[in-house]
């Protein structure tokens, strides 16, 4: 219904917005076809927010979908899937936005196919076939490179030409296989098995050029995925272009964006390696030169020391020290002998001074009885007693004829 408005009597925003909402509310639920561009699951909220994009025009509309509807799908919904939704248009007046309230979702065409592939990917990932710890490193310079591709294909030429351009001595073992159609997966598995049994093959490349999603389905075959996971030789996946991601890319040890990129991954560039060798050799030369210069400087410093520059000077100085020490030792010994001689002389003089013989030489004598007793008193000496008198130079034998006792005995003075 048209509004009767003019510049003098305009309609307020709320009235216009409410009329738009009323008009949209009169629309019933409709089927809408498009492509899922975004899925936003918020924890604790039972509504999933998505964006539905038109397949041709650059137009999109928000979707609000109950979580139960999304979880009830036979295959998980992924971004990029083509779907048909049964939804009721709804207009939010406060924000002035239009959205579709989803009641049912059906995946069609490529969208259904992508959903099935995503479900298969999740199941295989849950088994651990895509685990990062299972990935093997490629050899630096393989003895022989195995190549699984269609005979005479552009992918074969890209891999061979680019690899030989990088490393002219590289050798290939090409195993031909159909790379499209119902027989492709089985033939690729057979070629992979044959190359994996060859001991001289160090790496295997599975290469195919770009194509539609349907053309690349053999490289998402579950049997092929398990065969690659069981292979003992590292496998490089080079299927399609950068945007193509078959399941083979997840299980392979290395993913190459294109066959040309695979050639760069499996063999090194001879020019780059030659340059690295030259740089390493130059660094080694510098290290050795620096080490030699340091050791030579240390040797020169040692040789410049006086002990090595003039060894005889050290000997001469030591000889003089020995002579000085010997002279000092002789002097010390002479002094010690002189002091000892003087001490002996003093001791001898003292001993002589204290000796009874010295007393005898001064005129004294010692009188002894025949039994050797020293006579100190006249008492007890009868007349005729035999005596021996010891003088300085001998003994006198005599007998007493008479004794006389003095009035006063000798004093200490």
C-alpha cells in the first residue's frame, strides 16, 4: 500500500520500516538456492548463523538455522556447499536487515558431493591417517624418483623437464596410470605398489593437471588413501592446482601445489647447491685462515719469550745463582765448623779446669788406702797402714809412721 506523503508531511522512519516488515511477513516460506559462504556456531546458543551467497551475482543474505536442523543432516554441511533451503523471510526493524529463517536444508549437486568428501575426510582423520607425526621427510637427493601419471600428459612433461633442469643427473621410474575415470584409482594404486617395492626408488610423485572436482574424485578414493598411508616410500601429492585439495593431499607426506612444484620439491637446484657449496667452502677457508693466524700469533708470542729466544741466558743466570749458593753454603759451613771448634775448646778448657788432675798439678794429692778408699781423716789410720798417694804424674806407695790430729778442722773457706 502506497503512503500519502509530501515534503510537508513526511512519513517517519518507524512507519516505513514497520510497513516493510509487514509486507515481508506476508510472504510465506520459500525454497531458495545458493552456496553456503559462512557457518558460525556459537557455544551455548541453539541457533547457527550462516550466509547464503548467490551462485552468479555478488549478493548474499544471512541465514538463521536451528542447531537441530543442521545436526540432522545426513552429511555435515561445509562452507562452499551448494544447497536448497526452505526458509521464511524475516525483517528486523531495529537493524533494518533481512534474513531467512531456515526450516529445512537439502544439499544438491556439487554441494552434496563436497559434503560427502568432507565426511570421508573426517572419518579418515579420526583413524589417524593424516597425523603429522606420520609424515616422512623427503631425501635430499633421491637415487631414483618414481612418477605416477598419465603417459604423455602435460603433468609428466612438467615434472620431468623441471626436475632435469634443476638436477640434470636425476633419473625417473615412470609408472603409467589412468588419471581420470572409474579405473583411475585402481591403476594409481597398482602403480604406487609397484614403485614402492623398488628399493632404488626413494620418493614417489603422483601428478595430475587441473580439472573439475568430479575429475579429481579418484584421488579422494578411500582405497587409494589407505594405500598411500601404508606405503614405505615417501609420497608427494601433485594433483591439480593450488585451490584443488583432494584427500590425497592430506595423507601424502608432502603436498605440492602443482606438478611443477613437485619437481622443485623432490630434487635440489644444482645451481643453488653449487652456490651453497662455494659459500661453505669460502666460510671454511676463512675459518681455517683465522684459526691459522691465531695459532701463528700464539706461537710467535711463545717464541718471543726470553726462555726460548735466548735459552743460554737462562742457563748462565742459573749457573751464577748456583755459584753464589755454593759460596754461601761454604761460608755457612766454615762458620759452623769454627763455632763448633770454639765450643769444643771452651768445653775442653772447662773440663780440664774441673778435672782432679788439674788440682793435682797445682800441688795437691789424693791419699787412698790399699782398698782404694780416699783418706779424708787421720782417725782410723794406725801406724804402719799402707797408703797410696796420687800426685799429678804418678803414685807414691808409703806406710804411716805417725798421725797428728789438728786442733781445728778445715773450714769451707
